[in-house]
C-alpha cells in the first residue's frame, strides 16, 4: 500500500518503511508526526483519490534526524557596473521514516 502526501508545498509518494527528506518540521528525534493531508491511497484493488484530500486518512512517520542541511546553493549577484557578489544558502530539512498508513 502506498500514499501520496502533501507537506511543505510538495507532494511525496510514500510506503511503509520509506526514509525521506522533507521540509523542516518541528519535533525532536524519535517523536511521531502525523500527516493529515493524504491526497491518494493506492496499491489495493480500488485506489482512493481525494478531492482534494481523503477524509480520515493519515500517514504516521517517525523523525530520524530533526535538522539536517542540504548542499550549498550558490548564486551570483551582478549589477550594471560589473560589481559581483556571491550569495547562497543551505536549505534545512528533516529526515523521516514512514511507520504506518491508515485509510
């Protein structure tokens, strides 16, 4: 069984046991998070599609690592006079492990 969830403005297809990186979520290592915005549940005879979400469906996950930083994303700022400046950031994310899908 798999589900499509929405978190952090993105959609993820998840199965039980999957480890994935999502936008930064509040919580500590080992705590449980419930995703209520389930857009689709499949892998059975009749897939369920929500409009926009499925009522009563939940995906539970456990936080593996609460605060990680992604690779550096650099961009250069250049103006008309030839002045350049390097700017960048490292996006923060949370690593989670899906523990259950409830329809």
